[in-house]
C-alpha cells in the first residue's frame, strides 16, 4: 500500500522562524535541493511546433517531491535571453518567506535574464498534497509549469498502491507575444479557445472539436471550423511522471483548431507529427491509485470522465487538507485547481468480462469558454503496457454533462473536522464585496477587467509592493480609512489592507459586461495566494448572507480550505452591471505580507483581473533586519546570483533540522 514513511518521524510543531533566521551567502558550498532552468525553446507538442517557455527542456517541467516539516531550496535560473521570470509555488502558504512567493512587482523583483534566484519553501505536515509551480510573468505559465508534490508525513489517511499525475495544459500555436498584444491592445482581440488540451505534455484536438477566434472578451464572433481527427502512437508516454514537450497552439488566419494533417506533412514537420500522441496513464488490474489532477491550463475549464469507469472518490482538493470521501462519476477542473482522487482499477476478471479490453479512453471537454465552440481531447488509461495505442474514436466515448455550475457545491468537508474549523458567520469582522467587471478604460480605450473597480497588472507599480514597504515603511501600507470608503482598496497604493487576526468574508460578484452594453458573463477560477480560505459556496444573483448562512446550517456544511474556486457565469447574460452570480470565501488573516488574489485565466490577469492585499502594518511585515534586506531592494540586486557573483540573501529557516507531524485526527 501507499508508503511514504519517514525513517525518523519527529513530533512537535514547526520551528521558530525568529530563532533560526539569518543572512547567508549561497556560494559554491551551497547545494540547492532542486534546480530549475527556464529557457525559451522551439518544442513540439499538440501536433505542431512553437517557441515555448519550458523548464529543464520540457513542458511540463520535472515533478518536484518535497518532504513536509522542513525547508526546501529551489534554485531557478532565468536562461531566457530577453524576458524576466519568477516562479510561484501554487497553493503553498509561504508564511514567513514572502519574498519567495514569486509574484513580480507585488512580492519581489523578477529574475533578470542570465540570473538565478534561490526560493525558500518552508512546509508543515498539514501541507501534504498536490500543488504545482509556474511562472508568474505574462503568459509564460502557459507552458512554464510542473507538478509539485508535498509528500505525506508518514502514511496518508487513505490506502492506495501507487500514484499517477494528470498535468493538464492548454496548447496554442499562436505565440505568447501575439496573444499578449491582442488582449492588451486597442483594438482588443480575444485569442479564442485553445487548439488542444495536453495531458502530461501530449495530445491533440479530436474529431468534433470546434474552436474559434473571438473579437471580444466574452462570447466573440464565430470564425472557426471543425477540427480534424488526430491519431497517434506513443509507446513511451507517461506513467506517474509527466513528460514530453510542447505547449500552446494558436492562430492561423481566421481558423483555429487542429490543422496539421498528414497531407500537409513535409520533412520539416517530423517533430510536430511525432507529438501527435495521446497522454497515457498506465495501471495494473486490481490496484488502487491516487490520481493527482493538476489544472495548469492558462484558459480552459474542463469536464472529464473515464470510459468504463464511473466511480471516482475525491479525497483532497487544492492540497490544503484531506476531505471526507466524496464520490462522483466525472471531474471538473479549472485553471489552478487540483483534485486528488482514489481510483480502483478493474480486476483481471472484470477486464475479461469486458471483452479482454486492454485500454480505455479518458475524455475531456471544455466548458463555459469565452468563444463559441468546444475543445475535446483524449488520453488513454492502459492496463497492458505492451498494447498498441488505438486511434482516436470517431465519436465521443462518454457523454459529459453540459451544466457545470452545480458540481460538488457544498460537498467537500474536512476529514478531521476538529483540526481545522472554518470561521463561523458570527466570527466575521468584515465583508468585502468584489465586483468583477469587463469595461473600457476611459483614458486608453483598452478593454480591461476590474475587481472592485480597480484594474491591476504588473505595470501598475514601478517598485514591488513588498519592497516599497521595506523602503518607505508605513507610508507604503494601504490606508485602512481610505480603503473603507473606496470599495476596500486605497487609491494611493492601489492595494487592499487587512489586519492581522481579522476574519474577512470576501464575496466575488460576477457582473454583466459593460462593453457594448452586452451584459455577458464569464466563468473565472479565482486563486488566493498565502492563507487558504474556506469556501462558503456560490449561487445566482447577488450575495445574500442570511440566505447562504441558513443554507450552510441546514446542510450541516463545514467547508474545507481551498485556494482556487470557480466564479460561474450561470445563465451567461444579464443586464450590464447586474450581478449574475457570486462566490464566497472566509479567511483568517494571520500571515503578514503582500499577497495576491486573481483570476487564473492568464489573459484576464494581463487585462487587470488581479488584486494586491497587504496584511498587517509595516512592523508586522518587515521581519528582515534593515541591513540584510538591502539585497532584495533593487532589480537585479545581490539577492540574484549570476556567473560573476554568489547571491546574498536571508534564510528564514534552518534546513538542517527536520520536524514532521503526521496529519491525523489528534
């Protein structure tokens, strides 16, 4: 059964940051636990080739395994000649290491070309779960990502034999630079749907797929055509580790979709055709698997299921804590979300009774897209490693639900309810309403997204917010009073203040688009950095606290911690500015620092759907002594290493002492 036991399991709490922190130079005697080298390379994937930002030569990048209860150092090299870089550890609470969160112009200066940055990850036993890492600069995360697994301290609370990773990415052939210009320019052009959805770096759009370009940010005008059937053979595709090449595929005139057909082939397209293959997940009869699903897409919202297998047991969401087993026959996966699923493989007798089948298709389809059409893709669940890979089916092998806004709502509850209790309605000290609006900027004429009437991008600040607080102290912290009279944010700092210890209810409200008075709505996967929140549900129309609290009480619903949940579009169209639906969170603000909340659709982030939250006063945030903080204060400062000098940095924790406490009910 599952065995991630530690040879020496120590009890006790997390180590004190104050006692162990100190300045350090990472010279030739320092050995990072992991090294990630990020390049811009011509790679093959999704039946095409394109220039992509990749990690250690591949997309997705290598799977990183980390033991909880200690410190892990990850050295990230920016080997891209003409782009900055950061790396974010999606879902991990950075706690006392805010400079390591990887958010450019919020928590750190980006890594310049030819430099590297040593990220410090401090984990607890409660962090055991499924995460991923990705760049937080522009559209780089479309391909610059990889699985990050915090292993269990001892054994997991559920029995299983082996693990498999399902790392999903969007594939656009359109270059990142063109997409960036399209969504941030005037006139505005929406890039349309992905050309394919990749599983562990492999895949192509299937027969029946329709993808289109779009002229606006919600529905768009259909200019697309049906995609061709793609088939491929891949005898070496992934088992429990993602592998392979490639990323985004995109625009070719007005038509989008799978376009690289056999008749178009020439000698220069060998790599592209070889990438026309299925992602394969190998299993053995009778075994129980922990499937780790990672939504590393930059745009798409997926629904998926398994041919011949309809019993999927979800035991963890977003890596935050284990939940009571929740059974479903299909999954939904938004950008940034993760689900851990127990999967019981068929026995040999069941396979024999099913016509001695050796493989079954995994089918996924996009939902609630911002352009007409749907992208369908397939992977393969293979019981016999020597079996040939079949061609893609001419028709769907399963029927997936069209409706997505009611899936597993008010369902996930803690496995150990006494260990992590969500704040009650009575504990809430403040409610912040965040209206989500698509508008036209009065000054530039650009189409932008606003959160609480504020549009924020990397270009909003000249200096990272955290650096600014270290340099100017309390003057750089958002004013509480100013924010209370301005939708929750301070106009001077363009950031949201929060006090350490308060319990905030954040309500995201989806409002009809103001553009062309269309009233259109989109579906948005909202992600919070740092402290995980408790999801208190969602619904149509404007938020009604009394009604939702009564619903929670009637259901006996105790939320689990999350970091990425969906704000649905429900009916899709309302009056301009009218609220079509909402998503609610409750958060205990305990971790001082600068943290972001944003939609995880990358194009929406470029268009301003991001918020910077500053938790605590300057005295709470400035935990590094003045003289030791100076290496972080300038772009390309001495905290960044390169071939001429070693990095000077501040170590928050002592990596030589390991403490790990199992997650159980005690």
